[in-house]
C-alpha cells in the first residue's frame, strides 16, 4: 500500500507457492508480475474480484521492475481481491513481498490494509480460510474467530516498507490444520486452527486490500 487519497493500496511482488515436502523441486508457480502489461490487471493468470481497481505497476517494486497494485474503497467495505489457482495439497508454503499504506480507513466494517487468504473459488463470495492481515492497529495478525484483528499477533509493521512473508500450511488431522509464519526470515510461531468443511476444496490464493 502507499499514500493514495481515498484508496487503500496493497502492493505485491514475487509471489511463490510450493509443496512443503520437497521445496527445491516442487514449486507450483512463482510470479513477479514481470510478464504482464503495466496498467492492466494480470489476466488470464489472475482473477479480479470485488473492487476492480487493481493493476500491474512499475512505480513500486521491491525487486525486479513490476508489482501488483490492489486498492479498495475506504469506508465502503469494498476490497480489491486478486485470486490465483493452485493444486491443493495438505502441505503448502506461500511466500510473498508486500507493502502497505497509511490511509485513514474511516469507520467502515473492514479495518485491515491488506490480507492474504485461501479460497474455494476466485471470488470474494467463496468459502475462505484467512492466513494473515495487516491491521489498522499497526499489527500483523494471523486468523482469528472474533473479527479481523482478533488473530494472534505476529509482529508490527510500518507503512511504506516492504516485508517478506512466508506461511506454511499443514493439515495435522481431519479436524486440525497448522499455520507457521516467518516475517523477514524470522520465525513468528505455529498456530493451530480447526479445519473447515470445505478445506480440501481450497484451490485459490487470494490477496486483498
């Protein structure tokens, strides 16, 4: 995200997904947004849902030349979401770089600058498993059952700064999954969550602002 009046902006670069059992040889996909047209949404690889103000930019980057802008409407509870499909596995690792903004979010329902989630489909109406949020309280949160800012605190963040995030997803049993987090290479804990009824139908990574 960056300072942009009336919008919440999330910038993503170099997303990577791989199966956890053999990291070096089982990368499903990686995307630095280098091959897409600047100023356009990265179709057909990604699917846009929610607010349509989302596009590849070359004005903000952590590495390479491009990144993906996502920004939702402040106070209108209308996020911009980008989805990319993957092959479900009970052991997965997601890694990405992200930069968040400092806009005043107002008094809308949603109080996060950016979030990353898993979903059963490429739309905000799908069943979702939250992975991580960057809250208006200046904290990075894991998923929680009491609202967007109720999850475990993984650390603090500063607007306008790039962060490297890695998340390991593991199915522990039929009723439990675990999520492990690394922020800028530092391990921030492993947390267990109850499996949802549609767990094995998860097939999309969603990034939203």
